[in-house]
C-alpha cells in the first residue's frame, strides 16, 4: 500500500489524496450540520477517530517526526484547548500526545515505513499546505468562538431582562399585596371596635356582614398570591386533556362560589368530537377559572338577559378557547393594561388584580398566547390559543443556560 500511495500526493491525484480529501469534506459537512442542530461535534467519538486516523496516515506519509504532521498536531491541540471546556482537555491532549509518542517509537523501530521527501522543495510545499490548512481551521475556530460568544451574550441579556422584570414585579408585588391585605384588616379592626360598643342585634349583624366581606377580600388576595406562586414554581406536566370535561369541572366549582344572585346563563359551544389536547392540566384550569369567573362577576345588571359563551375548537396544531360575555365590558383606555400585574379595570374586583396577569403567564408558560377585545356595554371576548405539546413540543419557551462550549481559562 505504501508503494502504491507514496507520501507526495501533491504531485498528482492518487488513493491517499482522494481518501484524505473526502474525509476532510465529510468532516466539514458533519461539523456544520451538527452545529446548526446544537450538537458539539468535537464531543463525538467520530471526530476523535477521524483526527487519530489523519494523524497516523499523515505521520508516515508526510516525513515522520521531521515532516509537517507535528506542526499540524500542535495547531489542532491549540484550537481544541481554546474551544473546548477545561474538563475535556486532559483526555484529548493525552490521546494526541500518547499517539505522537507511539508513532515516534514506531518510526525509530521501522524507519522504512516513513516515506521521505524527494526534494527539499516538496518538503516546503508540504509545510506550506499544512500551514494553509491550519489557518483554515483557525478561521473556523474563530468563527466558533464568535458564535458561542454571541450565544453567551444573548443568554446573559435574556437572563438580565428576566431578572430585571422579576425584581420589578417583586417590588410591585410586596407593595400591592401588603396594601390589599392591610386595607380589609384595618376595616375589620374598626368594625371590631364598633361591635364592642353596639348592642343592637341588627347593627351587629350588619357589622358581621361587613367583616365577612373583608375576610372574603383577604381570602381572594391570598388565593391569587398562591396561584401566582404555583404558576411560577411548578413544572409542566403534559398529559392528554379533555377540554369539555375541564370546562365542566370549572363551572361546577364556580357554581358554589359567591356571586350575585342574578348569574348570567352559561352557553357552551364545543363540538362533541372535540379532540383531546396535550397540555398542562393545572394551568389550563387556572386560565379557564380566571376568564369564566371574571365573565360571571362583571355581568351587566341592567340587561334583561346576560350570558357567558365558552367556545373551544381545534386550530393550528393546538386548541383555541374563547370566553365571550355581554357584560359591562372594558373601557378602551384600560384594555391595553388588563394583563399587567395588580391592574384593576373595575372597582368590583375583590382580588389583588393578579388574575389576568397570572392567566397570561400561565398561557405563556405552555407556549400559547392570549388576547382580549371589548366594546363597553356590548361584548367582551377573551381568546386563548394553546399548543398541543405532543404536536408542537418546541412551543414551550426555554432559556438556555449561560454556560457555553468554550470554557477555557474559567
């Protein structure tokens, strides 16, 4: 084989040049294909086998220890150490250096295996070619460094934005929650003082009713705080969900809740063959409970017939839900802020103003979106689209960790 394929393949096309050229092209294709798939190509055994094979072939067909292969080994090690994390340095460096030692020993034991250069000019051509290849791969390494640097900067920027948002929300949360809890407590303290001085049973009953309303307000605030915490901390549990069954469960729960006596009629607009959707059950219930309870609470008492329509239909690899009512509506100046934390468009809201904010966060947690339109005095429409996570598994937004491939020097 050595006689049929001499070292100096720069002088003509032969088996060695074809094999090495094809291997190089295959490696570059493999690298770029896996780069865009997010796979670290240098972690694969295929990559290390390729380098080791290239080293063995190049060593004996490029002049041995005095040829250009040791120069290439140094360049590869420098690039690898630059790009790859510190924990992976020793195994690879040990493999390469051990291979060099073994090849050097074999060269001294069997010098006839090494094909010498015919002329000094060919030696220089070989070294120049290796330097060119080293420069090419150095350019690739520089591009990889730039790629991972940009990825790290983007991850840091997203993380900082999330931390800034979380800090701002925490400040608002502490202020608003303490205010919403303190107001009814102060009211109850005043009522307690009145009860101490009151002897009329009717007046005592009125004070107790007012205390009950204050306690209900505190209970509403605490429930919203618990829902807010649960939505932020709980992991997604994806399972096939029958939306019709979940809507029925929400309606059954709200049926026992304290609303005004004249509750709107519930109209269901969902096909009997509505397919199941793979989604997080608790977040779906949270969204349905918020939207339906709001529609029931903010009905128009001046209407002869009030209704709330709940629609569900498959759409775009997911499920669309609509909660429509003919209640008092939302004024245009409030419509753009109803999903903000602690925002109240109506004084009738007994909670902390977290309901729609939590609903939007829950929808976004599963990769969906929510919107609202309203004509005051006519209709209000909340539309939610939820992806079927069995069909669209990548719909859930994720923030990649800041740690990236190049960790040298850390």
